[in-house]
């Protein structure tokens, strides 16, 4: 197994297996192109965190959702998420080729 495969396995253990991570959430995902799907990933909304845990500027103030890139090959601005009854629109996409993850920068609608 390559180093990159090891990293991916580690990330999957932390974020993408049910019940494994503090910030793990399921999301209804509707891409601009393609079919709707349900994704498991890491959802972080700075307003949900204890302000003592995060210094201002450490993370952006916008919510993010990260998942395996293989689950969102056509990730794009405008993709929609419904997470815990709230709707979010994608305003930024960051693909990390090393960890094989995609992070969506979201805006609450």
C-alpha cells in the first residue's frame, strides 16, 4: 500500500465512517450537474464550536463540508447541501489531491 493510500485510509477512519468523528454528518447533496445523493463527511460551522476551542482567524467563519473526492467528482460552485434541516450553497471548492478529499466552503441560505 502506498503512503497516499495509507493517508486516505486514515482519513476515512476519522471522518467518513459512521459514528467515528465529532463533526461527522450526513448531508443531502444536490450538485449543479448530476444526480442528488447522500454524503457522509465532516461538517464544521464555527458557530457550533466553543469559542474557547478555536482562535479567531484559525478557520474561516464560513461553514465547511469535507468528504472523499471520489464521491463528488464534479464538485462545483452552486452545489447545494441540506445538513440538519439547513440549506447551504457552495461558494468555494478546495480539492486536496494528497488526502483525496474535497472541502466545500458553504453559505447558509
